[in-house]
């Protein structure tokens, strides 16, 4: 059998485990892009008027529909990005859970009552912004996309979604499954790369740019929004530090750092990218960290997967080579392996200095660069001295040190004694080069809405003038003599009496 080669406009993805073709997806045309935005705009009015409880019920139904196809989505994700099967399924389940969370939160999203003057009422009302352009990444595709979808849709917005070209089949299937449940035009998928993204930015009628991904793309969105006036929500790159204090168990600390640096092969927005370890525990900590790295490198692809593609692997190797050239010591890993796929070993570097790329830039790979510090204060100072501001971790048994870190680290999330985790429904607000706005949690509902403040007072009663009655003409006749009499005898006639009564009523009416 002959297999036709892919068309020039197809998005073709190579399986990072074995190098075979993982997926081929047709790229959306210019007309597809225009029609997607037009359809979302056309549907926005009716969806905004849909009761929040009904929107929440539909989102619940969408979550259950995804649940029935969870393994299918996970398999697509593994084939396109190399994400290990357990993590891929976990990401789908996390996305489903996020839809359920927003299905519950959306109907109770409310404004506020304000105290004003007596007899008046003041309150605020949230309104959907309109059409949301969602641009989402490949490293946890279903979980991240569902977070944006859930908050946008349940608050009455419609969504045009373009996911990363690194896993187009996963996104195309996710979009299609949700569209099977939601009303027409509420969620529309567009397939493409950066060129398609620029075509979307050129369209009129988009009210929100919601983006999770690179800082460069986030900066581009902010630049365009200066002219389109779209609201921008961006969670971008990170260079997250961990500070290891002198009073912690070094092996436990090494296990925490290994989890933060090597999980998903280092391809997590909040991966540990910089390690500042107190000199008193540095030696046993490094030894334990090397053992953790080597255990992961020796694991099969189903447990420690590849990098998403050779392009990212080349960037990771470039950062490692820069560190070596500047004097870093490779304790394990650090060399691109041969063979199929885009695998890269878990790597530990020591003798790192502050000018190395592994400490100044986001590497997004399984690299743990270690910088030894003389005390906790130095570690905290170096952790804070960075242009990114996504998250940071402190491993310490000193409550004062933990409180100081929470007060001084300029990041959206400070984690103490756990590199990952957090309460359900938590929110975070990145800073600096890591973005702006709340990217998830209940606060994302506020980002997806505008607020109208209403002031209500009672209007005064309407002033009215009663129309003249039939006796008004007789009033003039009856009083024309100035005597109030209508007969020669001086006795008041019936017309005069009627005229006086009518005239009195008219006078009262004129003074109301």
C-alpha cells in the first residue's frame, strides 16, 4: 500500500519516542480563521443571555463527555508529545476536574452590594467580555486548555481556541468533543502554527487574549492589545528557584528538587530551574540529587519520557554547553544521547555561576543547576534577582525564614516544603516576564468578566395637570359681573354655583 505524503499545509508531528509520524492535521485556512471569529461573535449575544445555571449544567455535561473519552485523549497526547502515559491520563483528568469546578463556581459568581445614601441602592454586576481567543501550550494540553475554557464559557463568553502546533491532533479532538455538547459557536477550534496565531490577532471582534506559553508570545499579545484594546491574561515562562536551608534533611530536599526539576522531563511551567543550597548541606544534598537523576535516566520511556522534539532538545543542550564553557561541572547527564527519539538525561550541574544561561533563562528541560550559598539570606537574595516571577520554593524548618520568603520573593506563588501542590481552587498572579492577570482559579472568573456598577434612586412623582371639566366655561360667565349672581333678584343661579365649584377645582389643579 502506498501512503500519500502530507500536503504542504498539513501540520505533521513526529513521535518523540520512536521518530515515527504521530499525527497529521490540516492547517486552518484564512477563511477558516475569519469564519471562526465570526461564528463566535455571532453566538456571543445569545450565550451571554443564557442563565449561568444553564451554562454550568452544560459545562458539567461537557466534562462527563470528556471523561468518556479520557483514555483516547491521553493516548493522543503521549503519541504527540512523549508525555508518559500515567501523567497524560492524569492531565486529562485534571482538565475534567477543572471544568467541573468552574461549572460549580460560575453560577454563584456574583457582584457586590454597596452602601450608599438612605433610600438608594448600589450594586455591581459582572458581564461577559465577549469573544475569548485562547492560545494554549503542549506540555499539559488538556488541563491547561480546560482551565481557560471553563472560566470563559461559564461566565458567558464564547471561545476561539488555537492550541500549540506540537500536539494538533490532541487539541483538535478536545475541541471537537466539547463542541459536541456545547451550543454552536460557543467553542470553535482553529488548527495552525504561529502564522495562524498572527492571522487570529488580525481579526476584529476579539475581546480577550488568554495565553499560556512563552514570554515572547505573551509580549506579542500585549503589543497587539495596545491597539485592539483586548484584555490580556498571560501566564508565561518561568525560571523558578528553590532555596534549600541548612536545617533540612538533605536527602529529603534532594527528592523534592528532583521532583521539581525532572517531572515531565522538566517541561512544566513551574519546574525547578535554579537551585540555591546552603553550604552546610551542599555535599550530601548533591550526592542524593545525582542518585535521583540517575535513577530517572535509567527508567523506561513510560516513566521518564523524552523532550517534546529535537528543537527543544537542542536548546537544552545549548544551555548545558554554555554552563560547561563557563566552568560548571557535570555530575551526571549533560550529553545528548544517540538513537531514536528526543530523549535527554536528567542532568545535575554544580559550580554554577550567576551569568550562566541555566540560571538566567528558562531551560525547560531536566536540568538541575546547583549554586552553593553561604546562608539563607544570600539564597533568598539570588532567588529574587530574576526577571521572571512565576513561582518559588523554600525548603526550611525555620518559620521565620518561611515568612521572610513569602514577604520578599516577587513571584505569584511561594511554596514552602513542597515543590508542587496547593489547595483546590487556588489562584496565582504571575509577575514580570512571567505574565499578568490571574491565570486560573476563582479569580479567573473576574478576569473573564467586566463589572458594571449600578446606582438606583427613586424618581419624584410625576407632576400632572388635570384637564378642564365641562363647567369651566360657565365659571367665566357666572363671575363676569363680579357679583356672583346670575339673576336680577341677586339670588345665585345654578350656573353660577356650578362655575364656582369648577373654578375651585381648576385652581387646585393648577398649583399641583
